[in-house]
C-alpha cells in the first residue's frame, strides 16, 4: 500500500487506510460527483509517525510532492506560483467518524507573493487577503498552538474601527493591516516568522494534523466511543474551492434526513459568500437549506439529487459538506450522519420499508446508547446548567427533586407527593424503600456495580455513584466548585443525569421516553433473528410486569433479600436474626413465610407460564441490622440520659452484641449465600416452602408457575448436594404427590472461581448454571468493586492498563475463560444443562456477543435493558453468520487498524 493515494485511485473499501473522509472522497470521485481533486496520506503513516516518536517517515514529503504535481496538472495551477497559485486544504480523516475532534487548515499555499497573484487572478483583492488572514490564524492555532484570543481580539478591534459588522464588510486594506498584525503575533509568541515557503507550510500542516490525533478532545472522544488509540488518522490534501469569492458563492452543511426526528427531508443550513468555518463558528447566522432554492435554484436541485444518490449509494443518512464557487456545486465530504436515538430507529426502519436495507442491516445500525436514550427520561434544555460535581454514570436517565439524606425521609416525603433525590454515602439493602420512593439516587462512594447502581438500574431509576468530591454530613452535602464552597441542604432542589454522571443544582425540565412504533417493529425483527433468550432481573411483580412489557422471556434473577427490606418487614427480619434459640427464630420465620409466599405468587402471576429463577438469601445477615457505629453513638447517648429507659438500654445492648457477633473482617467472603443456608438451614427452608406454597396456590388458580431455585455462592459440590436435598425435601412436604409431576429446577449461581474450575463435579447436582458475573469478576480480579471504581479502576482504563472496566464489559481473557470452561465441563456431564449470566453484564452489548459465542442459553438483565439485549442478541447472531460465511468462502474480513 502506498503512503499517498490520489482520490481517483481509492474506493470506499479502503476505509482502514484512507480513513472515512478519504475513502468517501475517493468513492465520490469514482462515481463522477463534483469533488475537488486531491489525495490522502494513509493511516499507516500516522502510526509510523507515532512509532518514530513524532517524526514523519523519510521520503513521505517526496511522495507528497509527486502527488502535488498530479494535482497541479489536474487544476492547471502550481503550488506556490505567484501568478496562478494552487491552494489546498489539509484535513484529518479518522477511520471512525470523530466530527470536530481533530484539526483542519484551509487556504494553505498562501504567502506574501501568492496573495497578490490570487488577487489579480480573481480580480477580488478583498477576497484574496481575507483568505490569507484566515490561513495565518488557522496555522497559528493548529501548527503553533496559539490560542484563538490572540487573533480574535485583533479582528474585533479592526471591525470596531472600520464599522464592519461582518467579515465580508472588511475591505482589502483592512485585511492587509490585520495580516501584518497577525504575522507580528506569530513572531512574538513563537519566536519564528509565519513561513513563506509553501512546502514548509505543507509539511508543518501534515505533522500538525497527525498530532491532533492525540489532542485532549480527540482522546476523550475515543474513550467515550471505544475507538482504538492505535487506529490513527489519515490526512486529506485537497484543492481549495471558495465559497467567499462573492455573491454567487457559498458554503453549507446538509443532512439527507432530519437528524433529530429521522423525517425524510433535507436538513441543514448555508451561508452565501462564506467559507466553511463561518457556518460552524457562529460568526454569522446561517440560513435554512430550504432557502437555497430561492437563492440558487439550479444548485439546490443538484444538491437534492446528489443527496438522494449518496444516501442510496451508502445506504444511510448522509452528512454532506458543500461549497458553491461561481455558481458551481462542489462536494467536500460525505459521511454517515450523527443522529438522535429517535432518528436512528426511524431511519433504520424507514430504509427497510424503502427497500434500501435488509432487516438485519437495520438492526446492525442500532447502538446500545440509542435505546438507553429512548427508554429513560433525559434533561430537556439547551440552557447552561449549574453543575456541582460529576460522578460515575451508574444508571441512565435524569431526575430532579428535593435532596433527602435517608431512606425513611425519602419514603415519607414521597408519600406526601414530593419528588425526592436520595443522597447517601453509599446505599445498603436497608435503603431499598428509599430508593423505591426516590426519583433518583446519588452516592459519594461505590461504583457502577454497587448496590445503589444495581438496584437503580433494575428499577429504571437514574443513579450517580462514586461522586467523591461531595462531602455528606448532618443532612447537607458540600462540594468545592471553582474554589468556592457550595452547600446543598435537605429540601433544596437538585437534579442528576445518570447518563453523564452530572449533579446539578436546582430543578430542570425533563423529556419523557417514547416507545415508538418503529422501535417496536425493530425489536420484532430482532426477535426473529436472535438465538439467545432474554430474561430479566426482577424482584417485584411490578418489575416483572414492566420487563415482560419490554419483551422479557423469563426472570433470570429474583433477589429474595430485596423482599425483606420493606418497612413492615425489617423488624421481623431483625427479630429472626436476633433470636437466641431455634424456637425464637422459627417464630419469626413463621411471620415471614406468608409475606414471602405472597411475593412469589405475585411474580408467578406476572410471568404466567414463564420461568422465574429465585435466588435464595445471599447477603450476610449484618446487612439487615443497624450500623455498628450508629448503635454505639446511640448507646452512649442513652447511658448519659438521666431518665433513660432501662429496658430500651438493655435491648440496645442486646442488639450491639448481636451486631458484633455477626461482624466479619470481609463479609462479602464470609457467612453469606449457601454458607448461611448450611449454618442456619431453617432460613432457606422457609424460603423454599414459600416458593412451593405460592406455586401451589397459582396452580389452584389455573396460573402456571415455573420456579427455578438458585443456590448462591456455591464453591464446592457438597454444598450444592446438601442444598438440593433440602429443596427436594421441602418440595415433597408442600406439594405432596404433585411434586413428582410439577416442573421446577434446582441450580446454582457460579460466582466463585473454584465453582467454575470444578464445574463438572457441581453439574452432577445442578439443572442449571447462572454465572453471577459481578462477584465472579470481583473474585477473579481480586477487586472490591465498590472501592475499585472510585479509587483506581478509572485510572487503569484511562491509562490503557485495562481495555474496559471489567464490571461493565465482561473480561473475556480471565472471567470469560472461566465461564467457557464451566460451560464445557458442565455440559460434558449434563448435555441439557441450562447456562446463562445474570450479572450486570447481561445488559452490555459486548458481553452479550461473548455469551452468544460461547453458547449460553440466555442472558438476564434489568427490565429497562431488555430491549437493548434483544437488539444486541440479534446483532451477535448476524455477526456470527457473517463470520461463518467469510470462513466458507475464504473471504478475509476488512482489517481493523
């Protein structure tokens, strides 16, 4: 592959080498569209530039000089010729579209001599000197890193002095004066004059565009959009056409469809007698594209037909940059247009109806963030927001309400009809009623898979976690913003944006989600393609019903501990924990039994006929008791009160002893899950009895119940063997003769690495494996997920120590290997063994692709991510089909840079 490729020698299939812009310019040239001639320096050169420590490869500029000669021949002009100068633009062009993230230089090739030649050639000195001053400003900014204010202040002063409102009103003499001031700025600030040798200009410009691949905004954009740093950018060198030569010239940007709504009509704007940067810089107010029909009817008709042709050629909505020079239309770029979520779905479906796309191609166009935007509320304002802090975007959506600092207040105020935002240092299962009552949740600690994040996502509520810049105490939070201390008190209105992690002072207007007919149709097409089933994580009948309305095919995880946390149940749960004897504990469990039975019956009815996977109690018991430090403070206060109630003090002492007895140095690795069920089997017996009683009551009401009972935290086959015996015994007791024909399954959550390694032994006692990827990731990496995300994990990802946050995107090399091994070993013992994941990864596109590839039966995710998972599962099937076809035909897929 050559380092320099003329437009006429390239095509759309060379995107990895020519970048998106270069490949599209080559393709448009190939099909005969009016593209100013030019050539592309490939992405390979960019990678070589960085590999050499920021040096252009030897011989590159010789190749560029040869390409320039061809360009000179095509244009009948010469680069640097004082009489008939060729001017060029130097533009970036990454493989993946990164609009506005890298740098461009226009009018390159101008100097003190060529500007006079251009003035004479066009008979328009004002235009020529305007072009020259623009070059010096762009060159100073892009090549010499001079801030724009160095130039903008001088331009503003000139306009004031001459009474000009617009650039087009400045005379040639005015531009000449400004040019000398601009050159003086360059010399003063850089210690070197603006280069008069056009070859030097070109070399410096090429280097600057390659450098811009690693500017701050480009790096942030790549991180957000998962674009590989090693991809690199191409550089496009193209002959200039001018939209600022007079009243028969102009420039603009047009979309072939409305990027906000997806409606099929030209959408864009233009300016007469202007260059491209004038449209985007806001110096003048652009005119709607429809008015071009009046200003230049022939150009408008040509633009309309060209837009239709390009959309048909690329099979997608296009974003086109154009210039009109002396009444002639030129196309400077086309690319797939950025669009809103609503527009993305509508365009994809409409293109199928217009027979431009196949259904599978339409599904491939949809990105996960499109559905996140569609299914959650968003901030609906273009006005500046008073952003106090930024945390982790833990659950999408936006919310506004009064700040509250404990779950009871949240519940109480919500009952009164007030909208609230629950603010906690971190949430625990005890806070579930507050999370349920709140519009959204904000925590100063915890990560993307913390309790607050997981519960909020499951409920479809926005959540910002790990916002460590805020300090919470005494029902206020404080944060330092620009050196000033800002304080939010209980009752003050705040807003959170769970998609960006922003915490905003005051209320904001919100845009409600819309489930469009196009989205419903797209999901139906996805269901006809995908092989992977989509279940949901749901703990209440309402969650189950919501998930089912989104297309869930079962419940893959029902966390029974969440059922214990309502206000009326917590005292009974605590009574059970504080029991000194088995008799006392059984009495408390007897009170919980009908409550659990009612819970399970409600979920069975909501899912009527679909499987419901019920995980028996998982967290350690101390999570259901008050905080140790708070109890100690309360005890001290009571002791020094002269009228303190001795009975109350005695009860508090008893509670403290129990909390201390249950205290563990590392409770997440302590007495929880099946370990708790083995030590205190009566707890699991109560839950299992409640499951089968609920199933029996449903059967009597002609409602089909399909419980799958999941034993958590199994690490040894004997644990599951013993727990299976317990479940089967209780089934016999409750169901009687019906136990032999009633359909239920017993399985385990694989979340301990040893369980994955010994899967063949564990499978002997399991009907299904469900991989709890949150804990499996935590234990495999040795990361505490609540601490890692707030402390070092962001640094790891930003510095490329890890490709992704492993709690968001499944780690294929480590955790994934364990899953693959466990599936293979488990199915070698039981070929019909059902396998799935039910951690947060069940709603992540990349992780779903992995699950499809290793042959899992289903993924389970929060209700609001079910549509996303349905689309991603279809995309995974389509990707596999393409890979198999390429393998069969011997085709090599397009190389990734």
